[in-house]
C-alpha cells in the first residue's frame, strides 16, 4: 500500500453518484486521485476520463483492478452489479468503498461476507454516509453519553421531492429505507429483529403500482422500536429527520439548518432538493475517512457485516410489504472478524 504517493482509485459506475465521487476525489479529497473509471456505457466512462488527467476509461471492472496505478476501488454501479465487483476486488485484495446497498439481497451479501472472511482481514467499507453527517454524529454521541438515559424509540422521516420513473415499490425499501436500517442499528447498537410495513392510501402523485408513502416499523433485539415514514413523492423537497425518544428527554435532528429568512410577514428557509446537496458534507467526510484509513492500511467505517445485516432487514421488509404481515429478520451468527 503506498503511503507517500496519492492513492490511485478506480471508480466503478459513473452515473449520478459515481460522477459526483469522481469530482469529489479530484477536487475535494486529499491523498487520492482517480486513475480509472469503469462503466458499461463506454462513452460515459471516456467522457469522464478525458476530463481527468492520468485517468483511463474501462468497460470491465476486472481490467481496471489489474492496472498498476489502481490501489483501491470505489463501487458506484447499481446494487445488482455490486457482488461481482466486490468479489473481484476481494480476489485482488484491494480496499473498497462500496455504495449502499452492499448487495440487493441477503444471500449475495453472505457470499461477500464469506469471501472477506476467507481473505482473513477486512477490506470493504459500505457507503452508509449518514454515519458521517454532523447532525447524526451529534445524535450518536448524545445517545452514547447516556445523558438522556436509554433510547426507547426512534422516529425517522425520509421524504423525496419525487422518484425517477424506474423506481419500484421494493426500491423504496432496498434503496431508501436501507439508510434508516443502518442508522437505527448504529444509533442504538442493536440488531433489527422484525419489520412490518404499512401502506396508507397512496398520494395521487404516486405512479401506478407504487404504494407511496409507506410506514415501516422496526423491532430491535433489546426492545426498542423505530418507525420510518418513507415518502417518495412529497413534492416539495428532500427531507431527512430523526428523533430519539429517551428515558430523560427527546432529541431531534434534520430540521432545516438555515439560513432562516424573515420577510414579507413570513419566516422560513430553503429545503434541499436532493441527497447530493443535503448530504454533500457527509459524502466528503465519508470518502476522506476511507482514503485516510486505506492509506493507513485500516478499515474504519461500516463494513460487510453492516451491509449484510441491512440486506437481511431489507429482505424482511420487502416480504412484509408484499404480504402485509410482520416478518422476522433472519441473521446468521456474527463472525469473529466483525465483532
Ligand atoms: P446511476 O444509474 O445514475 O449510475 C449507475 C452507473 O453504473 C451507470 O452509468 C451505468 O451505466 C453503470 N453501470 C451499470 N452496470 C455496471 C457494471 N456492471 N459495471 C460498471 N458500470 C455499470 O445510479 P446512481 O444513482 O449513481 O447509483 C449508483 C449507486 O449509488 C447505487 O448503489 C445506489 O444505491 C447508490 N446511491 C447511494 C446514495 C447515497 O446516498 N449513499 C444515493 C444514491 C445512490
């Protein structure tokens, strides 16, 4: 692992997230540079590579991973493509930052878990970037300090202006609520043991076939409850709130940080349009932390166990969504590598 020269990163998948991570790595992050971009859309990869000095375009992830100037991999292809890229990277013993979800289902996540265990050391960080958001960090510190006593309940709200036309009912769980699955496990330090999905009468703005919004209830191993309002087409902006109800008080994050404007007999502020803007700082901190840890030869962020646990909760969530009943989460025993 190079400690002096900048880490050479291959970014796999150069769509909305991948292109934003390329920009971040080239212009915001220190200690790394993008040496390869990979996309099955050759033109997209070439356009990005042509705009970045010393960067080569590939259409095959394995070819980029074999290149001399690639020291680590950032996976930002769609979830179903993650398993193959992760197994290739682990086969080359390369450090990875994999956008969430680790993989789209528990069986494939388990295969990645097994591959990393076979390697014998952790190599993969999963892109659960809310763990790097300043407000979530403050909430986590407060809960861990014990100042408010034990956390009894979490209320999460996750609202989107609108969803792309190809977004499905299942993706509301697998791609959106997966963030609340991870932060619930992280904030409480508990596994989620059961999921129930409720569906109110949908908004008239939801596309045909999508139940939107949905209300998701998590039960956890030591008896806390967490609920999530997931709303794909709220129509006014991107909002993420969380409130912890504890024995000696409550704490809430995500209220718009300002600036708060007073004019014309009204007060108010602006709501961010999407996650790219709302979590911009968190993505920066996440990627910088990954680069720094990788240069030290460490993995410090959420790992494959967290990705697997979230995938298992997603699977239970999608079943509950489909069958309208409470579904228990099936988790394998946590291996020593992740304790
Ligand atoms: P996107 O559709 O905009 O881009 C995906 C890109 O990957 C496309 O350019 C596509 O051609 C390419 N691609 C597809 N299969 C590939 C393969 N096998 N190898 C290489 N490239 C391939 O998608 P996106 O919105 O950028 O999402 C990418 C990932 O980021 C997903 O895992 C998604 O869940 C995640 N994501 C994370 C957040 C977050 O807040 N952390 C937000 C949005 C998306």
